[in-house]
């Protein structure tokens, strides 16, 4: 009997053959946390549980989706009615660059590929249904509930609820603040007992428990999976190519990506390869066949494991080489992916995949990201007061170019003239030159600025920095600065709102440090202040 037949035989056993306590054990197996366990037990005594899991139809699903799928297999085996929500409206709010027509295609792609995933692990689909968020989230009733929630929820609670799943910036979009409320309302409008998700959703789940009863709706059960590290370490992401294996990747691509995967000898904590074995392969195979790690005879030959704990212990003791573990994972992963790849060889599904995720047009790049700023270390070699403006200095600044640049700064009321001379500063160099009271300024000295009490401090380069050193933002080191920032596109203005100093006086953009190769950019004393 092959793998799929064995899994199908187990998963298609009638749920009526198992007790409520056995169903509870299946539902909670490998979960990190359950909120509302007593309520879950109560429902199981009366009937099968109705559960929903939601996913935004944005990037292509990858192998990490087998983690929730293996739990959905447990739910179905326990007799649960499972709804998979394709959160197309959430996806639209997340990135309105994707038109509705494309999101509709992606919802179809998600449905087909998830069905193939579940089929590949032998899960029957009779008690499973798929729903698109836009099927009900634009209705009069749902919209009215959104307005009702907006009259109850504080900005603080909305921002806190989305802290783990919505990108946190100083000036968040309103859509990101709406997101937790929309997800909470889904529980009511999908008529479920429980919502399933990763533990990163916990704050949204507790938000729902607080606010749904205020609308007269029942508090739901919440089931949370642990977060599984990606292959590069950290969360597996569809936006990080090396962190994920696409469900349609070829066997050779799977091999290449697994070879690059982070799998440090003896490290059992932040290890994406081991995590995949724990949360996907063992739940699917345990009790049906051993997990075999192939090894050369010279290294002891193949070794079999009947439990994940025994494998983790052996790896922690460095009895299993990372390369051998990867070879074993590659073998089992390809067995799961083969039927999915085969299904998508059908012309209609191949066409769907191409239409849902068309090739990116790499010639169109207009991303507002900090690599577009030409920020450099400079040294003021000459300074004087502006002849026609009492509050302005006129500086000659060495920026590592053939000649010093003329820069006009409004610092007279904050920095004495003698402290400006020979001062090392941080300069934004690609603003469009502009005349300030008759003198053309070709840059801007960046300063931390505090309103109450009013204080301004020029940013401090690292001690060993020299004129011309480029200042970069952590995580955005690649990319070429614009020759000149187009003032009509407001690039500087859009980026500047997230430039500030943190509680350690470090200059940051969205909490990413500004630095040169010599060290970090700092302010002298001003903390948590905007940089202008």
C-alpha cells in the first residue's frame, strides 16, 4: 500500500468511531495554544465543531502551507466542518496594486492548489468548503457591523491587535487598523465555533474575544499553531525567495533550495528543516512508516526514526549530519509535491497559474524605499551667516566630491557658529537644488528635531567615518540612489515621516538603523524625535 493510500485509509475513518476526548486530542495535537478549551469540550459533547482558517490571496502558496494543512487534516479526521476563507478583500486592502480581476484568479488558484495539497496527504474533502471574503464582506449587514466596530474600537486597540501581522509604522494606513475588526467579524459571518491560525494571530484573536460580545455576538474558540521557521531561519515568507519552496517547484529546485537552507549542526531551535519534519512530515507519516534519514554506509548507513523526539535528540547530539537530514526531507517532500506538480501539468491549471501570477515586469520600478536617498557623511569646511537671513547658515561641505557643496541650513538659533566649523554632519545629497533667500542650496543637513521644548541636533556620523561615506538603512543596503529626487513624486516626504531617533539615540527608518561601514548614525541627546 503506497503513502497516499495509507493516509487516505486513516483519514477516511468515520469520526463517529472516535470519542469526544479522542476528537479533542486530534484537534489540539501540535497546537501551541487553545483559547476557550472548556467551550471546545462542551461543543464536542453535543456535535462536531465548525472551524475556519483564513489566508489572504497574495503571494503563491508554498510548502509552509502544509503546516496548516496537516492540522486541517486533524480537524477533518475529528469530524469537524472546516471552512477555508480566501481573504481577497484583505488582500486588496493590503496591496491595491493588484486589481480585482487578478485577485479573483488568485482565489481560484488557491482553491485548486489547496485541494491538491489536501489530496496529496489523503484528506477527504466532503466536510470542507471554500468561501471568498468578498462574497459577504461587502454586504449591507457586514458593512454596518464594520461601522459599529469603528465606534467601539480605539486606535490603540486596533494597532495593538495587528502588531504581529500588520507592518508597524509611525503613520499607519487606516486599512491596517481595520484589518483586526474585519477578521473578528469573519467569525460571526462564517457561522463557526472556532478560528484556527498561527500564534502570531493571538492579539487579533483576543481582540475578537473582547469586541464581538459588544456587538451581541458570541465569543469564539481560538486554536493556534506555532510559527514555523523558514528555510533561511525566521518566518517562512512568500516574498523571500530563498525562505520558501513553491508547491510547483521542480525536484531540482527543491534540492537547490534545501541545500541553501539554514540547518546548523546541533541547532534544534531556529531550524526550518527540522521544524518542517516536526510539523508536517511526522504528523502525516507517524504510525504508518518510519522517517528514514539516508546515509552512506561509511557513515553508518540509513537510520530510521519512529518519533520526532528521537530525531531531534539525535540531531542535537550531532549524530545526524545536516546534509543527511536535508536528503531525507527532500525525498519525503517530493513525494508530497509530485501529485500537485502532476495536477498542474493540465493545460487549464497551467494557464490559471500563469494568469494568477504573471511574470513581473522588471522594467517598471517606482518603489518608495530608503535606498533611493543619497545620504552621505560630510565635513563643514567653511561656514558663515546668510547675508540676508538671520536664522540661516551658509556652509561649504566636503562630501568626498571634487569640490565642497554649498548647503544652507536653518541652524543659527540652535548651534553656535564656532561649533559648526569643521563639524562632521550627515547630509541628504540628492534633493533638487533650491534657492534659499538668493543662495542655491545643494543638500540638507539632517537633524533630530524636538518641538517641546524646542531643540535641534545635527546627526552624528560614526567616529571613524570620512567625508563621502554613504549612509545606508539596515535591510536596504542594495539599490542605487536617485540622481535627483523628483519633487513632484514626494519621495523624500514619504520616507521622511518614518525617519526618527529611537530610545537609544540611534537614527532609524521604520526601526531599521542608519549606518555607515564605520558604525551607526546617532543624535547627541534627542530620543524618539523625528529627523528632518
